[in-house]
């Protein structure tokens, strides 16, 4: 878990910078995910609604906001629980 926390800490400024550049627009954010995801690289489309599920936004959302630093607790289980 220490490695995951370190990675999240190092990536947070870059993720915020990308989000600001993309303006929170889901199609732009989805393009980044598609570039990194294995299925699209195999010629398969990203499943409908996948980006919304990954970002935890409603299926009809067009934009998303940057989550504050506590979002790491969603990704990294607490050692106190």
C-alpha cells in the first residue's frame, strides 16, 4: 500500500494539470484512458459508460471535477479499517 500511496502522491499534480487542460470534459479525459487501456489498443472499443464508471460520474455527465486529495482513500484502503 505504501507504493500505491507514493504513486498517487506523485501523479496527483499531473492529473490535476491534465484535468485543467481538458476542462473536465469527459470526451477529452476518455481519449487519455483509451490511449492507455488495453482493449482499444487491441481494436476493441471502450465499453459504453466505462469512463463514467471509472470517474464515478453519472452516465449522462459531460464533465467532471477534480477530486480533492482525500480521493486517495477510495483507492488506498485505510490501515485503520
